[in-house]
C-alpha cells in the first residue's frame, strides 16, 4: 500500500511541476503594470539656481581619515591626502551630482571612485550640502590585492559651499567595512 501511495504521490508531483507555468500570472512580465518612475524619480527640489551656481569643477584636496569602529565619530589616524578634481553637475530636479574617479596616493594602493546625488539648501551666503546612498567603488590597478575590493552603496555626505569664496568643504563617510571618511576642501575653477 505504501509503495502505491508513493508512486501516486510521485506522479502527482511530476505533473504539477510540469504545469507550474500555468499557475503564474500572465501579467508577471508586463512592465506596463509597474508604477510610472516619473512619479517618484523626477521630484522638483526648487533649487535649480543653486545647483547651476555650484556646477563645475573643483580643485580639491582629499584626506582619508580612519575613525573608531564603534561610533565612527572619533578620528584615530590620518592616513593620506592628495589632490583631485571633483565634478559637480546640476540635475534637472535641482539636486547636484558630485563625482570623482580613481583617487589614490603613493600610500594608498586602491583607487577610490565616488558618486553622490546631493541635495542643496540655502542659508544666507552658505549652501548646505547633504547626500545619502552614495556609490563608493574601489579599483586595484596593479592587481596585487587578492581579496574582494571594498565597495558601498550607502555612502553619506555632508558639507557646505561658501558662495563668496566659491569654496566647498565636505565630509564623506564611505561606509566601507573599514571606518574611513574622506575630508574634502575644494575651490571652484573659473
């Protein structure tokens, strides 16, 4: 009896597995049923004039600082610093996109690339800058490091832009497994 029951159960499972696609909704692969991305990706922050004023290239000094692992707020070691051009591009929404690619120094074997969507807020002669969900990538140009390269999609940026001096001061928490932050000071190129 047990033998016949197992045969019937096996046949039932075989036929139901073969007909699995019949149980799927025909709308499963229909992209027209997804929400319109324009409803939530094209937000107008009404800061287009600020973004246009700040847009351009910044001759910058980037310093990497190691922080305590527990709170990520107490500097422990100033690792290295170097010069790099940072690009700030205005977006249609009134935000700005901050990027720099392949930053490294003689003491840092990896190249660091960063991309942030930055929200702007005017406070007198100062424009406050804030960004979350920054994309942080590292590259190993020499191929000497055999472990997976650190990367993050959770970087956090805070800082300000002094309009009169055309100077930008930022701190970026790279949100890598090692608690390293980038301290940036830049002057807008004319």
